[in-house]
C-alpha cells in the first residue's frame, strides 16, 4: 500500500453516504429486495469468536439459509 493511500471502513457510518444507511442496513435492504425474498434471507451467515490467544474463529451460523457444500443435507441412517 502506498503512503498516500487512505484506509476506508464502510462499517463506521462516518463517511458521506447519500442513502443515510449503515452498512448493515444496506445489506438487509439488498438481501430482502427481491420479489420472493423474506427476512431469513438477511440472517447472518457466519459467526465470529475472538479468542484470548488472538485467533478469530469463523463458523457458518446455525441460522444461515445458505450453507457451503451445495446440494441437500445428507444424514446417516
């Protein structure tokens, strides 16, 4: 990164935004705008946990409507 580059953080809401919406509000609006969408489409898809040793654990949220792996969930019989 060059010395004249500035860091940009869209999560703070401290920048001039013509919509007046926060990043979370924009995400919710975008994910619920489609004709057949519902509130569950905007549910968080990941959870994060900051551990004391400085490691950040990232997991797929239990409430995630879309999960990695594609296809249907398979269960063992």
